[in-house]
């Protein structure tokens, strides 16, 4: 499978009046998940009941009568069950390998495109969703502007809000070790779950509290394999030292607890258009 299977061009076969992607300098592309596509589903897995709870709330907050944009569809974690439930979902992603995984699961209507230059005419979607995506895009305001340009109703996101827990401590320890060694671990963009701090949602619905045991060996192995996108820019030497520090600190610990409050965030496209436009103008 190569990029030719999902060329970064509008998919003419989609009936959403695709227009040409605007010429850009290439720097607007977010962090592609090509490198993690094979491991994405196993490392971002949630129990069936948690997924059912999320989908039940999601389904009530998207327009069933109109096409839905899944911006940064990935392997189709949400697009697949929504399509199975009868929603018309169009999935957009810059990663050909993530799209290929989605296609293997029979996700329909997939398009390789950059969210900051969506190949769609204005207002073709009723609802849009972006889950775990905007933190990867340095020009996240432009991404929001584009999403709101093509959407008439709402943008929804599922926020996985990390609560204080031993798992959070472990994450902080790794980040702090890297910082002490000279690399500040960060994402290029803005996490959807942090957006309410700068732009109040129209609605936030708590879906569930998710508390779960985490096998320490597995999480250190995930860290060691640079599973998380904020690790991809860490120099190898710093990364290796941080892993050694983690192994030493957690020697003899088998399990730790992780805690998340999972919520649905919802903004009207009109408000986002104004918000993102204001920010872009600054
Ligand atoms: C963490 S995954 C989330 C996938 C899916 N939304 C989910 O919740 O499972 C982020 C996805 O955003 C994609 N992505 C990053 N920047 C993008 C951009 N500028 N345009 C389109 N997709 C982008 C990545 O390739 C990746 O597949």
C-alpha cells in the first residue's frame, strides 16, 4: 500500500462537490499517524461498554439527516460504528496508512486530505467531529476555520480528560525527565479537551468516568516504542535516558490506576467560524 492508494487530492467519486485543495506550502499538514497505524487500535483501545456509552451520546448530538465530517478519522474508531448505525460519515485524514486500516474495516467514504485545506464547498456537512486531532496541527485555528466553513450545525468532540492518578504521575515523570534533559515534551497544536479553557463550548456532557488498571510493563513498553505523538520529536538520547529513569523508578510495580472523565464537547459552527477567524486575524 502506498500513498497512491489515497492520493492527497479530492476524491472525485465522493458526491460532496469536492473542490481542489488550495495550494499550500506543505507546512500546514499536521502530524501524520503513518508510523503508528499498525499499533493505533491496540494502544487507544477502550472497553466495549465505554465505547457504547460514548457512541450513545455522540449519536444524539450529530445530525442524522445530513452528511457528517469526521476530521482526522484515523482508523475509523468512531466513523465505523456510526456508519453501521446508519449515519453518513465522510472521513478525512492525511495518513494513508491510517486510512488503509479504516478501509480494511469497511469504513466508507474516506478521503486523504488536510483539515487546514478541506476539499469541500461551504456548508456541505450538517455536523463535524474531531477527536484527538487538533493537538497535532500547528495551525489548529485554520483547521477550526475550515471545519466551520464546511459545516452548518455543530462541531462535536469526545474529550478524554486525564484526572489525577498514578498513571498521570508516570506520564508527568517521563515528561519532566525529558524536560530536565533539555527537551520540553509538547504537541504542535491545541488539544480538544483544552479548548474549553480558551473557547467555552455550547455544551459539555460528562459521558462516563473511566478508571482502569494499567500494566506498568506495557505502558513503559508503549513509551519505549514512542507510541504517543508528543514523543516523536524527542531526541533519541533523551528518550532513552527517560525510559531508563522510568524503569528504575517503577521497578517492582506491576500495576497502576488511570482515571479519565470522558465528555462530549459541542460548539456551533457559527461560533467557531467567528472564534477561529478572530484568532487567525491576531
Ligand atoms: C490520534 S488520531 C485520532 C483518530 C480518530 N479521530 C480517533 O479518535 O481514533 C489523529 C489523526 O489525525 C490525523 N491528522 C493529523 N493532522 C491532520 C491534518 N492536518 N489533516 C487531516 N488529518 C490529520 C492523523 O494522521 C491521525 O490519523
